[in-house]
C-alpha cells in the first residue's frame, strides 16, 4: 500500500514492492497445494471472508472452493 496513488508501494514489513516486497495473505497448506483466483465477501454481520480455489492434496489435485475467515490486524488482512 501507499499513501499516494503513484507510490511507492510497500508490503506489511515496509519493503518496497519494486524491491521484492510482498505480503502473502493466503497460500498453500497441508490441505491445498496452491490457492488462486480469490475474491472477498462480507456477511450481514460485517465479517469478511476470502473465497478462492485450491488444489486439493487429498483429492489428487482437484480444484476445490476454499472459504476462510478474513480479519484485519493493524489494518492488514489476516486469514484465520
């Protein structure tokens, strides 16, 4: 993020994106080899969720829908 539309953009740790910075929000884990094509949704109570597809390790790499709660810690997204 940046304070100006023209940048510089920095990750959660303050590293410039043009210098290799980046903050992973959701990645592969023990259930999924990889996560991709994500979107966000908010329920009626105001809780945010991240919805994506993941390649299921238990199902020979089949693409499955992944739904995770999304909170914000110090203004940054964090998956539970």
